[in-house]
C-alpha cells in the first residue's frame, strides 16, 4: 500500500491570508503606535517588574508564573474567538453588508475595522501563550526575579509583562467593542419602523 505524500509547505491560500493580515496591520500601524495602550502597558510592566524584584514574589519559580499566564491566556483566547463569532452573528447579514460598504476603502470599511480590532486582540492572547512557553523552556524552575539580576533578565521580565498587560488591555477593548455593537444594533432597531407591527395596526 502506497503511503500518500504530505506536503508540509504552506499552501498559497495560507500565504495570502498571512500577507493580508500583515497588510492590515501595516495600514493601521500609525494608529496602533499613537494609541495609549502600548505605553500604559509599558508603565505597568516596569512597575510590576520592580515590585516583583523587591517583594517575596522574587523567589517564586519562573515556570509557576508562566503557568498562571498560560491559564489566563487559555481563557482570553476563547473569549476573543467568541467575540469574533458574536460580532459576525449579532448584527445580521444586511447590517454587515452595509458596514462593509461604509468607508472609502475596502481595507478601511467599518466592518474591516471591527474585524481587525477583534483579530488583533486574539493575536496578542496567542503572543502571551508563546511568551509563557518560552519562559518555561528557558527559565524553568529558576527564581522569578533574583537579586542582582542581569540587564537581560530585566529586559525579558519587562517585555513579558508588557505583552501580558497589552493583551489584557486589548481584551477590555474587545469587550467595549461588543458593547458598542450591541448599542448600535439596538439603536438602529428602535429607529427603524416595525413593519409587522405597522401592518397589523392597519
């Protein structure tokens, strides 16, 4: 019996999806850099790293902290995926088509902006998973914030916390986005005459 050959190379469709995602990120890179989220995350990351260094948490193993991060990321990834499903199913087909036409560019339509916000947040939850796995592999049972840390340890600690806080803030952005979607849907439904009710009254 012949064994079928499996092509491990990425398909053209997956390459196109990755290219489109990178294109969407590049189109919005100025807005992302000018937003407050990355800078607030950096401040929180620096403060948390210092507090961990001077507190009793310094002796906790890196793998223990990373496992907590993995647990949180597992929950937030599911939340972001659910948010994507809700954002597509909640408004309805007619409203989504109208949102897709709003805007001068297909890449900057109301619908594309909505999808990007949700996908961007989901990506950062995955980055948290990657950082935690790297921390477990590279740090193991070593102390989380030992005294006399090298600059490389400080850098790794701050970057790890920065990724975690940024992903957490983006999760709140997702929640706020879903709230806005619900508010828009309710407002539009209340402002649109109910044809069934009007017909029954006539």
